[in-house]
C-alpha cells in the first residue's frame, strides 16, 4: 500500500511540475521575467502568455509561486539575459 501511495504522489508531483513549466505557466513566466530583466513579479497565464487570463501573485498557490521563483532563479543562475544591444 505504501509503495502504491508513493507512486501516486510522485505521479501527482510530476503532473504539477509539467503544468507549471508549460508556456505561460509560472516557471516559464519566471524565466522570461529574468531573461528580459523585468524584475521579480510572480504571475502566470491560464493558457498561452498574453493571450489568456493572467493570474497575479495574490491569487497564486504557494507551489505556483515557488515554481515562478525556480524559473526566475534558474535563469539568473544561468546568466541568460536579453541583449538589447
């Protein structure tokens, strides 16, 4: 029973991770904000960026905010920023 529970939990975590890393999701938006040097401002879109409803930080779950932070920090650590040249 415990093994099955562990598998179910891992599957649920994986599904949440995939949803948050989609285009317009929290991880994606965090990385984009860092890349374009827009500053840290947790948000995401319900579907594609700009073309769907925007969810602001006050309406985000702790997990969604953490995914945004991870996307932002990963890009900051990589130093991958838009060259406005």
